């Protein structure tokens, strides 16, 4: 049994029942969610169909010119498997009006995936931190010093981050407007891992009040994807924020989700860095992930309804707790 294993049957049942209660409480016609084709939104769409049936689940794919066409193919595949009509909305025009594509650095990123790798490496070397950590520190009101670091950030990473924010803010407004017009409950597909390190846009599409999976680490959402038998292509894809060539979630965060989850779980359990490192994780990675969690606190201030399940250590879902090991002995 691997670390972070959960009782997927129980998780599926409890999330499904939660969605049924949510719709009944809202007296809505069903739910609406953004189906990007990524793992999280695909799992949530499948759970919603199990809970409510396909006729009461509406899925929308909001894309722009920089969206990965492979992600779009996955969104169509998942919708087809779940017997859901997928509405595809091109938001390129709105993003162009907001100036998302105008900065030189954004134009360079479109040329090659290598631009993201080289620019990230250079930023780390010059500024002594990852681009993502820099966005978190600036977002909470810090002023990068000395001035050359601030100049570099303003002319590169800030431009990319602004485009990321604009896409996610617009997607949320679009979906909330549609929900209001059609009496639907809005649900989001964020997970615990990205919430804890701040890999989402404050008040954006992944910061909705109702997020049924924010109690589960990314590793555990993958377990759900296997349990509900999502297409292999969807389960194995790299998590993507849909923001630029060569930028996956794990590239942007700077760490694989498998490592992020073990570190976050260790911190939650009160383990020291040395105890977490004993599992084979480098101290530098542990410290960086802990910094991401600390500096992203300002993003977690929006009101949210408590998720229906928890995959944290000691919870009823976890299969690696002492109580569960005793029960299964």
C-alpha cells in the first residue's frame, strides 16, 4: 500500500451525495462546471454525472489561442464518454481586448517550449527564487529588491501571470453568468495540493465557493480517476494550467505533485523537515514547497464551503492511518 491511499469507493459515494444535497439546497436544475480536459475537471464531471445523471450536468470548455489542442481533444473525449454535450467557447477576442497577448515576453513564449525552460532557469539564477514564488511574494505585497530583480519580474513573469489571471477570472464570470441565467449550481474542480501551494488564481475559476475535491491531494484525485475508469489518455496527461507553451502545472510549481503531496502531508502531520527528507526527498525541495505554502496564504482568504471528504492523515478515507491498518489486519 502506498502513502496517501484512500478508500475511493467511499470518496465517490460521499462526493456524489454532497452534489445531490447541493443541488437540492440550491433548488437548481443541476450543475455547471468548466471541463478543460484536465484530470481534475474530468473527475468532477464524472462524479457529477454519477450523482445527478447527464441531463443535469452542463460542461463548458473556455479556450483561447494559446490553449493546448491536446487538452481540447481530451475534453471532447471525456464529454463523449459521459454522454454530455460539450459547449466550446473561444475567448481569444476577449483576451486580446484585455491585452493578454501584447507583451514581448508572451510573444516569445509562443515561439518554442524551450523559451519557458530557459527563462525560468535564468530567473532562478538572477533572482534566487522560482518565478512562481516571486508571483506569490509580490501578490502578498512584497517589493522585490534590488531594483534589477523587480525590473526583470515586471517585464517577464508579471506579464505571464497577468495573462493567467485574466483567463481564469473571465472563465469564472462567464460560468457564473450562465449559471444564473439557467438556474444551475456552479462547482469547481480544484484539489488540495494546488490550494495549499497557491497554484490557482485568487477569485478565479479554481477559487469558487463550492469545490468538492479541495479535501483531496492530487495523488488522491488520480486514484479517483482510476476508480471511475476515466480514459487512459486523460489519466496520464501532464497537468496543465493552459497558459503558455512548455508550462505544465508541475513545471510552474517547480515540483512533481507526488513530491508536493508527500511534503504537504508531512507538514500536516507535524513532521520535521528531516523526518520528511528521510523518505528520499531533498531538503531543498521540502523548504521550497513549505515556502510556497507560507507565501500563498493570501490566496486562501476567499469564502469556501467545506469539502465533503478529506484525504488528510487520520481522516476516515485514509487507508494508511493506524486505525485503518488495525481494522484491515
